[in-house]
């Protein structure tokens, strides 16, 4: 089963540091990193800066369209080339069917604000407590997560395969 986790940090630098820790966990086979992105929201900026951490050639990667749509919904801005208009509305409706609902989006929106950063992670076979423990000596993180059933994961991949 895949898990979409959002690790929220109190500073703009911590998400990048956490991404390095995550890469180490993946190398140690403590987590299967399917896709990931960081959001850095500098104080005084109207919108956050985003960066996808894995390439679309990676096994199971959802790609920039997924992150662009998700970040557009959360932060009200189209990022990473997500389509705008009717297609975005249809895809947004599909996200609800795959476990990414308004409550999740609102939790992220309320917590990732100017002056903070976040690491968005799509993973499987992760022991969330081990990931959290890995952050203990580094950046302090708040966890926002949603688990995806195998059916929801397949539907999500189907939506973004097109």
C-alpha cells in the first residue's frame, strides 16, 4: 500500500535537509521512494517554490503533472506545468476518489505557509515511525498523511499515466 505523506517544517531550509535524509533511508531500503517533491515558501512571497526530487523515469513515478495539480489545489497556484481549466477540475475530482480529499488539502494548506517548507512523499513499504525517527536529529517535522488502498493507488496512477 502506498502512503502520501507531507512532512512540514518550521523553516525554509529543513525540507531540503529532510530530502537528503530520505534519500539515505531509500538507499538503506527502509523506504521505497516512489516520488517526492519539496515546497519552500519564503517569507513575503506570494507562492511557494517547488522541486520534484525524483525523475519521471523512476519506477512508479507519478510525475510533474501530479505534483503540479496537487500543489495547485493546495496553494491555489498552478505549478510544475499542471493544466488549467476543465481538465484540472476533472483531475481534481479524481483525487478525491484516490484518498486525497478536501480535509487533507485543507490540513496541508493551513500548515504549509510563508516561512515554512514541506517534503511531499509518495512511498511504499515505509515504516513511518522510522522515517520520523530519522528526522529526530535533524529538522523537526510535523506529519500530515493519507494512506492509499491498492485500488486508490492504481486509480491515481491511471489518472496520471495519460
